[in-house]
């Protein structure tokens, strides 16, 4: 009975869940945001600052912040952390040379007090490109199995086609306490 009541109640509440989308420049963060929002590819230019959109998916309301990933902007990521429930880290699966930078940024975020309760979804983007690293390879390179204080999931995806994006949202949805 309690489960049924909570399911019915969730249909009438407008609780919003804050999500930040981060990653290095050119990883596909903005493309992912607008693919989720509009189910289409939007041609974008590099994000300076942030984009914010309200996204409703399966009766869940998200406030999604897409934050610019250029080196000069990464030091300001922490200004967006307060109240964040979910971090989406987008990794360019073709960018082997900078994967160590993504790793460093990830562990720096996880150490931030404002994110101590946040769960992390990693999108291994650009899986459509020949020679891209698999989600398993990225997981190993980032040493994700050492992350014990945060729930995390890695999802292979392609921002251009939308493949894998909704599976990632399914994982986020399963983490929301209703």
C-alpha cells in the first residue's frame, strides 16, 4: 500500500533534481543535453559559462546544468556543486591523450564536500567513432572500481544518435528516492 501511495504521490509532486553535466571541452556535453531535451541534434559552439534547461523525463523533473569544459573554465565548476544530486561526466571516448585530465577532474570533484552525496553517471561518448575506447576500457583507465563513497555507473553512448543516453537516465531514475 505504501509503495502504491508513493507512486501515485510522485505523479503530483514537482520535485526537481539538480544535475550538472561536466567534461572536457568537445566531449559532447551540450549535444547530450539537447538530445535528451529535444531528441534531436542541435549544432552548438563551445559553451562559455553554462547552459541550463528543465528536463522532464518519466515524471521526473531535472534541472540540468551544462557547464563549459575549457581548461580556463574548469576551476569554476565548483560554483555549481551546491545542491547537486547527480553529476554526469561526459568523456570523449576518442580522446586518449586527455583521459588522465578527465580522471583528475573526476577525483577532484568527488573530494568536494558539496558533492559528497552526489551519484555519478559517466557517459562514454562518441562510441560511433572507429577506434574509440570502450566503456570498460575507460572505466579501467579512470579506476572507477576505487570509487566507494559515491554511486556510479558508466554508459556507452553516442550523443548524435541518442544511443545509450536513456539507459543512463534509467540509472539516474533508479537512484531517486520516491
